[in-house]
């Protein structure tokens, strides 16, 4: 029995399909002639006719014949513009410790070479003050009258007291290390050495009248040296402006560590 296909009311036999031959394959061959005819007709009608009209006509003919229309797949890749990732916001600048509040000082560092004192506050605040040095600014104090500032680790040894340099705040010089060096260099006796160590163990001010010297700490400028922090004029203390001494007296209390660097 011959295969039949309903194509716009015509049978497969009308197209000369032989038994066993797939109807749609034969129909496609038959349609080639009308497509060529339509193409020649369209091109003659208009020299500017585009190929798309020819393809459209072919598709119409194929559709009428019941032949499955081709699925057109674009061979051109879709270009997706690259989208830059959103800019990550820059981290906020670190806070300047000098702008943070300061209710109490927990440590002090003196840099003789850089000529400033830094007071570090609870909560991360910091205050920096210019300083004046002693008449012998290089080297650490090792004996009475050498007019040098001690170098090492100390603590504030008492509250401020009035001075001709406005205010004076003592530190606990000589330290145990100063006493050890003094004993090795035979500047002090074993008895004085023991007295200094005992005072530190009891958190008292060590003897101030030994050959190592004493009464060293921070003081202001007073009338005589006001405005002369760029000079080296003290006898072994660290000088600050009177205003800075007033601030230090209000915020740094007895027992605060003091590190003095060359």
C-alpha cells in the first residue's frame, strides 16, 4: 500500500513516491523545483531582494508540504558585555590616637633623640609633647652631677610638687639596674645597693642622696626657660611646657611606667 501524506490536499502518489520510500524525503525533492522557481522570480522582481525572502519562500513551501521546518541556530555567540564588579568601599582611615579622649595615662615613653614625650592613654588615646633635654643630652645618668637624663624603665614615684620650674613629678631613679651598674663600677657600696633594691621591692622612692644622684623626673619651664624647649638646659630632668606639665599632673598618677629611650 502506498504511503500517503496529506499535503495541502494532495497525496504522496501525486509526487511519484515509490512504495517503501519515505514520503517526506520525496516531497522535499519535489519542493526543490518550486523553491528554485520562486527564487528566480523574486530576484527578477527586484535585484535588491535579500536572501531572507528566498528562505522565507522556501519555508512556506516546506510548511505547506508538511515537511518539518528546520530549526535555525545562530552560529554567532551572544556577546555579553563584561560588568565590572561593584567597587569595594575603601576602609575608613585609621583613627588618629591624638584625637581620642584621654581620661588616664597608662604608660609614658620618652624619646631623647626625637625630643618628645608620648603619653599613652586608657582606651587607645595618645598625647605627644615636645621636651627639652639636659646639658649633657647623650648617654644615661650614672652618678650625681653628670647632668644626664637616666635611660631605662622607671615609674612615676609620687604626685607633683611646686617647683621653680612650675611643677616637678619624680620618677623612681635609681632603678635596680642602675644600682647593679653602680655596684659593678664601685660607685655605690653593697649596703646602698641593698637599700635601693629594698625600696623598689616595697614600691617606695629609693634613696635620693647616693652617689648615683637623685631627684630626677619631669618639670616645667618656669619663667626663666619659657619657650626654650629646643635647648638643652636641665640638670638631668625632662622639661615640658608648663601647660603640658599641668596636663601630665592631671592624667598620670603614681606607678605609671616610664620608658626613657636614648
